[in-house]
C-alpha cells in the first residue's frame, strides 16, 4: 500500500505510515514557521543567559537541534530589529539587547513573521469584496486578537522561566 508524504510550508517532510495515499488526517494543524519556532527557542536560551552571558549561533543551534546557517539568518533579523546585540571576541556571540521581561513575543513575532492575522482581510479592510457579508470575517478578527493577546502577555523572561522549570523537572542530562 502506498503511503502519504506531505510537505508543509516550512519545507519539513512529514510521513505517517498509517495513512494510505489520498487519505490525509482529518485534523491538520495551524502552523507557525520554523523561523518563529527556532527564533523564539534561541531567544529563550539568550533570556536564560541574561544579563551576563552571550551565546554563539553554533551553541544555540546545537542546543536546539537546528541548522546554524538558518539560525544565523534568523539572528540577523533580530539584530537588525534591536532585539539582540552581537558581541565580538573570544567570549562573543549574541545577547539580548534589553532585559527579557521587556521583550514580548508579539515583538518577536512581528520581526520574524509580520502581522499575526490569519487571513489578509483582517489587516486590510476593504481588500475583500465579501468582507461585509462574510460569515467568517468576525471569527478571523477574534482569532487574530486572541493570538495577539497571548503574544502580548508572554515575555522572553516567561519563556526562560518555563524552560528552567521543564529542565529541572526532567532531571540532569548527561552527554558522553
């Protein structure tokens, strides 16, 4: 029996041997890009190292199991937006430009992805001729507001604290 091979927008390949060709899972996920996912995980590492620590892209990429080349592109965007700073030298790398409690995920999302609107018409009133009669338009507006609410109320400090709790609950990890 043939199997389904689905490639999502992040160019990641997902293959599930339980679905025959032509039959996809009935529940598909709303996805965040790898740029946002990898960027926020790297920023959580930098938040945990704040205020004294800097981390190299190589170290963050190893910790988060991501491509160092791709992570460098993400970090360049964050640096250009003033979220992080680069430090040169032996102890060089990246560091947060300001305290992690002052950096909200809404800012990070905006830098890495742009608006949080799930559909174009939410941020561009009048762009859709169906807007006034569309039964789903108000739902998309509510969804955007909900997403923005979570992002506005979550800081890098929150992520660093969550990471500490999760890592301490898991116990020590040993590498050989």
